[in-house]
C-alpha cells in the first residue's frame, strides 16, 4: 500500500519570509512539528533523561505600574528539522519591542550536535530552556521573543505587557 506524502503550501507567519521563499513545507518530513516558544517562571532539565519540566507557564505580563522589573524567567524553545544544519550552532533569543524592534535583552547559547547524548536525526527536537532577565519594561504593549539559529531568524512569538488597573482586594459592600 502506497502512502501519499502531504506537503503544506501554507506559509507560517512566525517564520521569516526569507526562510520561506521557495519552501512548500516548513519541515521536510511528515508529520511536521513546528518550533515552539513557551514562557515560564522556572525550567528544569533532569540529569540523565534530559526531561524538561516547565513551571508557571504564561503568555503575558500583567504588571501594576511602569517601569516594571520582571523576575528572572525562562523562554523554552523547541527546535526541530535539524537536517542539513551544522553540528555546532549558536542559538540566540532576543526580547524586543514589537513595533520598533528595539532589543531589551539577548542571550546566545552554543550547542553541539552531540549535546545531551542524542543523535541529531531529522525528526529530533532540541529543547532549550533559555534564562531571561530580569528585564525592565518601560511601557505596556506588544513585545516579541525572536529565535535565531546561526544568525538567521527561525521563529518568533509575540507577547503582551498589560497594566493592571483594578483593585486586587475589593472591599465587600
């Protein structure tokens, strides 16, 4: 019985246009697993099994006033489709204002193909918890986490910074 390979012709807005040119699928194998970017308060990688535990996942910052200094947090990135890339890579995470692309922070991690005792097969997914901060946020609005591999943008994720205006402990009437 022959199986038909499915290829998506839809472009993903999270991938840089220059990386999408002429590509009919984000991944070259099926099933496709896109990269993920997850924000969390704490991330722990278990020795030996390399299991990743993320604690306190969130999608926005809700702050009482500006400027606001965040506590240290983690941005966990999952990178797949490792076929054809060098065995050593620089993975950079930039936090920036979405409208101006003004960088607030940047962290680069150097990874090697043999890291975590895994073989880099095309279906392999690298899990990288990247520490960020503390950051000083000056304004509410839209911000962006941008993921680069060897200087090329591979994914990004928008997140909001909101000001909390409601009284957190309303008095009973």
